[in-house]
C-alpha cells in the first residue's frame, strides 16, 4: 500500500508543477500584451515629488 501512496503523491506533484507552468505562461502572455508605457505611467503616478 505504501507504493501506491508514493505514486499518488508523485502524481500530485507532477500535476501541480504542470498547472503552475501553464498559469505562469498565461500570466506572462497577458503581461506581454500590455503596452509598456502604461506601466511607466502607473509608476510615475505612485511617486510623489518631495
């Protein structure tokens, strides 16, 4: 029975890693679609002059 538990745990780790890779890829694609100037404008709005 111990072998089946180890196999199940290993399969869960593999599935988790695959999901994290897909989610990371989708996030990177969504970030790449945004125009870079929008991020620069947001950064300048967050800082206040001294």
